[in-house]
């Protein structure tokens, strides 16, 4: 990580860092809201430094990354306890692709600032499948892996975040890498868009047989309602059971509209009723069939989707 150019107090060098820090924090926390809070906290600490101390810091970007990483590490630790009390399964917040929307310019946050969700780069490292695997890691593994493998930070700098030796950080990243390799099937998910489109069509027509043919026999569907809306509390296992469940949902929700939308950079579906987004579904596809479905229904996690049109 190179030295960031600064003004006399480092302000010019920190203003351009926010987008990168949001990207780091979202991958570490799986929540747009928590990522923005972590970055805001890091900036508050930066501006809370005496002016003379800020002038001594050669790389404000490196300083902010270290502080953001430490804040995320602390929040990952406390998040484990919070998620044990969470009603049902906890899933990462799904991200929309604004370019698919009528309001392609994206939304805005407080005081006209860019919406944090719009600043996150949609690539494989934010796919729902990837983020779910990250959730299985220890906080230290996740920080070491994301900073090194995703953002190419050297282990010497990651050591400052984790308070461990570079060698220990390297081992943490290696352990995390093995988790990723064990959880992901070999080969690319070719034809993913076509499979998701066929799922949409079969779901709309309530064709259980077609859905069963599109779902892997060992497929798993996980739903996140957060206790705020109805959702199965445990994963639904097996292609046939998932197909029956999907058709039952369609029967109970007349007027449900399904839209093909990018979810975290991959083909997904949005279920809307009366113009309100009710569910955002992400899919993991392999060998022409759906292996996993992650259905986010918690309305607090669907705020970035409110402008979908």
C-alpha cells in the first residue's frame, strides 16, 4: 500500500479513502450499515487526533485502514453474540446494482453524501456464497484473509491490525483460504443467468416438477426474516421440499411480482408485492442446477432496494 498524498493536516489524503474503506468494511462485516458505522468511527478517530499528530502520519490511508480493520475486528467479535440471539438464520445484507434501475445514478445518504451501498464494488468477493463462507471464519481469519487475499495488503501491515506477528497472520489467511476452497465447488457456474430465469418462470407458473428439475437434489434454502417478517427459521433441505415451499409461498401471496436482478453482482431474483420489495434471493449455481438459495426478507436489510423500479 503506497503512501497517500496529504495536505498540511492530512485532510486531502483522507477524503478519497472512504470508498475503499467502505469496500473493506462491508466484506469484513457483511452489513452496509455496520460498514458505514465502522468507517465513520475511523474518521472520527482521525479527526480527533491533535493536528500535530495527524501531520506526523505519512500515510493517512494506511492509518485509516488499520483503525477500520481493528474496529471491524471488535465488531465481528460482538456480532457473534448478537447473532446467537437473532431470530432464525442471519444472512449478509444483499447489494443491488443501480445500473439496472431507472434511478441509475444511485441514491444518496445523509446530507447528500453517496449511499454506501453504491460505493461497493460488485465482484466475486461480495457474492452471497463468498460472504456466507466468510461468516464461518473466526474474526481474525476473516480480517487476515480479506485484507490480504482480496485487497492485497502485506502481512506486515495486517499484523498491526490483528496485534499478531506477520507469520501468524499468514497462517490465519491460509486457514481461511482452505475454508473457501472446501466450501466452493470446482469450476465456474456457467449459464447462471439462464438457470435463474428458468427458476423464475417455473416459480411464476407454480410448476413444481420444473422447479425440482432446476434444483439440485441436495439443494439448501436459507431465509432471513430477522423475526420481523415470516420466514422459515431453519434451512429447507432437498430440491423437492424447496420446490414445494416456493409454490406454497406463491399460493399465499397473490400478486407477487418476480424481477430478475443482480444480487451482489450475480443473477438473482427480487420478489415485489404492491411495489414493495419483500424478498431478495441470491443463488449459487453449479452444473446447471441451483445448489443454494439465500432469501433475505428482513426489511431492515432491504433498504437499498427500496428504489427498485
